[in-house]
C-alpha cells in the first residue's frame, strides 16, 4: 500500500534518537524509501553511518555541503518526499518550526518543504508542559502539522510524565494512515494528558438528520459527518471533554468522546440540551430545516389510482439559534456552520448575525466542489471582525486549525 513512497526522516537531538533505526527498518519493510537527515545534536546520540546503512541512502547532516548545495540540495530533499517525519521532534525543533527559523539543514528543510509534516515530540515532561512549548504546539497544529505522541512514561532522566516519544510502531501507524489508503488518525496510540483544552467541555454536533416520511422512507442530505467527526477528534486531542451528538453519519464516531446517537432534528435538539452546560458548542451537523408533519405510521403504498401522496412540512427547531440565544446557560463560544451553494460569504455573514453565534465556518458545497461527502474542505471563518479565508485542505487539517482557535478563544 505504501510501496514506492518516500519519507524524509529528520532525527533530532535526544535520547529518543536511538529509536530511529527501528523506525527506518519498519519503513523499509513496508517498501518506503527513507532519506535520513541528522541534526548536530542528534549526532551526539546516533551516528550518520548507522542511519545511512539502514536507510540505504546517505544521511545528510550539513546545510553547507558544497556538492549538494550547488544543486540546491535542501530544496530537492524537502520536495522529493511524500511526507516529512521529525522523530524525535525536540522542543528546540518545534520552536524553530513554529517561528520559521532556519539555521541548520533540518530547520531549513522544514521551512522549504511543500509536503505534509508529521512530528513525534520527545522531551522532558517539564519542557513539554512549559507554556512556550504549548504555544508552539498550538501554532504547529494551526499550520496543519500532524503529530504522533508524546506518550506518558518514565524518562531517561528518571522523571515520569508526558514527553516520551511514541514507539516506532505507533509512528509507523501514523505514517501508514497518511500515506496509505485509510483516513488519517490524529495522535495515533498517543495520550495528551494536559492539553490546552484540559478541563473544558465542548459539544459537537455532526452528520445529517433523517426526517421520516413513513417507517421505511426519510428525507436527508448528503452530509457524511466527516468534518464534525474530525473536529471532535481534534478537540479531544487538545484535552477537551467532548459530547459528540451525531446523526446517521457515513463515518464512525471517534474514540475517547461521549457519543450520543440521534436520528431526527428534534432528537438532536434534546440531546444538545441534555449535554449542556458546556464551555463551547460546535454545531457542524447538517440539520434538516423541515420535517414531514403528516408522516405516516405505515409504509405508504401505491394503489394504482395515480394519486400522489401529499406531504405537509413544518419547520424543525433551529438548534444553532437556540444555543446562541440561551442567555445565562449559553456556552462561552458558539460556532455554527454555513453550507452554501452561492454567495457564500454574504449568506454566512447574514446567518451569523441572524443566529447570534460567535463564529460561522462557511463553505461552498455546490456539486462541483466535491466537498459534501468528500475528504477535503475549503472554508472561511467568519467572526464579528473579519472573514478569514483558509486554503483548501483535508478535513482533518481544518479540524485541527479550528480546534486550536477554539483553545485560544477559551484560554
């Protein structure tokens, strides 16, 4: 499934660099070519020769290698790969990535690449929990950087806590999820003990609703639930307690969240009310605007007369407006979604004002975009102050950026 793909592996300076050979072996066994890069600090823990022999390619260490840089070698390295993996990603490397510093080969490659980047953080527990590291982490997530780990456990220094690099098998799982055919799993095999949303409760609604016509027929829409599911995962990975209220979606709900399954808009409204109070609510579900008022208790049959059944509609509850206008019980932050097919920004801006929510995530779901039911999204975040257009990206990346913004808003 990954045969013929290429990973640029950057090995940072830390005792966890000793796990790099095992990761290279797993990649090579899966048919993945590996281009190893070793930082100067990393060379204190493992040798370039070891990485070169295992990878079957020369390990690069120097930005100012005259023979390679004559051909702009760092640009070629950064763009020939399908994925850039940083393992271990030290606090220093994460800081350079977050700020755009480029003072050695590794940081220059990371700044020059146009490919996805996956990091496996590894550092002392106190360094991991330091506000500077957590700020850098939030910035990297906002930039769409993928992450595996860190795990909890005993450190080389004797301390115990979050900061151990994920095991090579877990990192390999994250690589496989990205380069293979399956959907990307955020933080595979990882535990985040104290993320920026630790102690916060967020309600996320997702998927379509099914409004019955009779016991076997219903009215629905094309929502797959993929974006709402990704948002729930991203919030969970930042430490939030997530109440995930989902209609009949095409994708399975994430692990590690409270899952409340519903069918209709009326049931979703009741489930959201039960889940309150919350610090934030992300209303990503595509709730049907109307339901059939005269739904039949039995299957509607053709009788051969040519008479067509007459369906009478009534409005469903406006869950977003209701949550936004709760008063004393209102979440501090309410985020709505606007799926539009034309005049997207104008309709979404008007919707934010009409509903009373804090933010609207607007997207164009006209058939030509392939967004509804697809794996990518192109959104504009509309607040009271601005309309911020994001580039088209995977729905998981949209989720990570939105989750980071929510964390900042609740900080």
